[in-house]
């Protein structure tokens, strides 16, 4: 089984292409997908390659 970091790297670009996704990370054995709104959570899979996926709503981010 690949490491959680390998799985994150494998799917990161795909996840970032989904509407509402603003970031992807790893925390507490989960692949964490940061969302701009809860309404996008239903677009996420419940797991990727055996690792659970958790949605965290952070809102939108701005870079100045």
C-alpha cells in the first residue's frame, strides 16, 4: 500500500481541479481537502486508495 503522502500527491491536482477546493493536505491519517463552502463536500470521494478523505471548510483565500 502506498503511503498517505504518495496518495495525496497522486490525487492532488485532480482534487484541486474540483469546484470549491482551495487546498489539499494530510492530517491525522486522513487526506484533508480544504473547501471554500460546505456545498462542495458532496463532490469528494469518501476515501482514496484506502485512506479516508475529510472535508474542512475554510472559506475563500486571498493573496495580496
